[in-house]
C-alpha cells in the first residue's frame, strides 16, 4: 500500500466529517438504524467503502447513539466506540485510518456539546 499523502488524507477526513453531519442530524430525528444505513449508502461522493456497511453495524449504532447522547463520554460509550473501531478492522489501513479520524473528530466534539448542540456547527469548528 502506498504511503498516505497528508494533504489528501486531510481532505478525505473533512469530506467524511461533512457526510457524517447528515447522519448525525438524521440520528437526532430518531431514524432507525436501517434508515441510517440507507443514508450512508446514498451519501453523495461517498467512498465505496462507506457504502459497504450493513444496516446493523456498530458504526450506525454508534453514530445514532452519539447524536442522541451528546453528553460527555462515559466508560460504556468509550467501550462501544472501541468495539466499533475493531469491527472495521477488515478495512485496509488507509480507509480505516480515514474513518477513525473522521469519527474521532466528530464524536470528540460532541463530547463538549449540550443536548441541543448543533452537529453541523460542531463539525464546521473542527
């Protein structure tokens, strides 16, 4: 695998974060996990690997939970996040790194938000 270009990596992270904004907003409307998975597959310009997630993956559950529970992480949330990252271990390292960076950046900002925090604003400030 070729080394990761830092500029391209940053651009891919920013794109993925922007796409996750829509997922967080949808999750805030309490859509089902299957509906969130459908949204993932319909994201414009989404990388092929993002379309591969199945409706009941830990990714969609984690995104939905993060949008519903914008309070600080507790031990349970941290463990769930860790499990979700392990569940994508079969992805190649570059794709996994991009997804991890996007999710960590997105969810870390929710850590400091209130229940009425605006996910899109949090991501813009990232």
